[in-house]
C-alpha cells in the first residue's frame, strides 16, 4: 500500500474557520452571508425577524488591506493599442465572477506606462483572468504560484500587433 504524504493545506487568512451563525451583510459592498455562502442576493425572506449582523466581508477586508491573492502583469507592444479592450475584458470577467462568488474581485488596476498590473482578491480568479486574456488575445503567458501562500503571479506578454 503506498504511503501518502500529508500535504499542507494553505488557507486564506481572511476566511474564518467558522462563519457567522446568523445572516450577515457586508456594510461596504452589501454581500450577504447565509448558509455558509456569500452572495449578492438580498437577505432571504425566511430570516426576516432574525438578527442580521453587519460585518466586513473577506473581499472588502483584502481590498482595504491591499492584500492580493493574485497579481497579473500585462506587457508588450500589443497592449498599447488594445489596452482599453483588454481592461474591458477583465472588468467583464469580474462582473461574471461576482455573480457566482462576490469574494472574487479586482483590488486595483494600475497603468505604469509600459504595462498594466491587476491585483485580485484570489489566486484562482487571477488565473482565470489570465486564461481569458490568453484565449482572446493569444501571446505568451506564465503562471507562478507561491510555495507558502495562496498566491499567484500571472505574466502575459505580446509584442506583435497584427
């Protein structure tokens, strides 16, 4: 019988082990925590009359602390004339992701002249954005995961403008 190594599970420090027992609403973005899940729906009717706790959701905490789960760096000659389109694609992906999980958000988009840096609240969301940019615009992409934390650095580059 093969020996199985115990693998360290890296947890997100902003996600508590136990969520609130009652319904909670983020005072910044309005996300609702109910039945162990965050959503953007209004609090269910069945909980009216019960205490609704006001909290700050993990995504808003990460945004406040500037604690990204992923960083995407875009560069190359192709980026300059297509920057607005690519950022539009990134914003559309954020809107689509927030419908399923409001904790997946963009923390910041910084244009430094030579490229663009995008910070996200989760590593998986950064990876998904990288995959969408690669699918739509081709180019060269690399993914670098941290060994100790839930963190990814995605680098996308394309020089050809054709």
